[in-house]
């Protein structure tokens, strides 16, 4: 995979959340600006790439490349997912606003991820807000951000609302965090090795 010479930051992002909440759809909307009504469950993992310009708080613009790992939400893939989370600078944890159980499962997803990647930036994403049978209210957002150290967005992969700003904000935060955490290889995006214990 060749990296354009003007890319100064490279990050790994993982998409987490229960099955059929719209992880693949959000990534597809963001990277290809397309949407498929039909549900095709992700088998194992896939990835997509996106290069974007980010305007930093000081007004300067940098080019960043993100590798977006799309991890299957179905429980069969628990062990595989854990391995693919390693080395991520960012995660989106997606729930479906028409299925409250997917919202209740956020805490578990967050714990799983943050245990493996403690310095990452996390966004919790309420997806499918175009649907009229919504059951998780917008106020749930405040609950989440008071409960966990995360960003919160409501999106529709179908209409595209908020999808771009979700990913751009995440990358901007990741760059800021990288600066706070100090030097590491900003091109490969790899963090210095952290103690990591497998639960076996
Ligand atoms: N109305 C509506 N439907 C959506 C939206 N996002 C996804 N869907 C639909 O929801 C279903 C599941 O979407 P996926 O993106 O495949 O879900 P996933 O989270 O990747 O599922 P797994 O790969 O099994 O973990 C598909 O039928 C999509 O068309 C949305 O914003 N609005
Ligand atoms: Mg999928």
C-alpha cells in the first residue's frame, strides 16, 4: 500500500457494535458515498482507506490517512475482533436507534476496546436516525458522554447526515491526542509498545 508523500498522519480506526447496526454502511457512506438497503453481514473483517485534509485548531491544514477496519458485529467473531483492535488510534461504537438493546451494549463494547487501546479516541454513534420507528431518544447522547469519555454523534448512513463530520472530528481529535501523548511514529501510526496481556 503506497502512501502519498504529503500524508503526515496515519491512523487505524476500528468499527465496533452489535450486528446489523450499520458499521459497514457508515464506512461505505464515508469512503464511497454509497448505501445498500440489503443486509450483508460482514464475515470476519474488511478494511477501507480514506485520505483527508484536516484543519487543526491553529488554522494549519494537514493530510491524514485512515485505515478503517470494519469488524463483524456478530458474536461468533469475538476473539478475532480483539486481535484486530490492537494498535487502533480510534474507534466508532455504533448502535441502532431503533433497537435499544444495541444502545445498552455500548458499555461492553467500550470496555473491550479501551482495555486493548487505552489512549484512543472513541465516538459512540447512534445510527439510522432517518427511520421513523426510532426508540432510543436523542437525550441518550448526554447520558453516554457523561458516563464514558467519548464523543457522540447521531447519523444516518442512508442519507449521509453527520457521517463526514463524525470521521473528520475523530481524526482531528486523534491528531491532538497524538501531540499530547508525545512523539511516536506519526507515519505508521504505531504507538510505542504497551503492556498487553492476553486473557488466556
Ligand atoms: N434506514 C437505515 N438503514 C440502515 C442505515 N445504516 C444501515 N442500515 C441498514 O441496516 C442493515 C445493516 O447494515 P450493516 O452496515 O450491514 O450493519 P453492520 O453493523 O455492518 O452489521 P455486521 O457486519 O453484521 O456487524 C442493512 O440492511 C443496511 O441497509 C441507516 O442509516 N438507515
Ligand atoms: Mg458489517
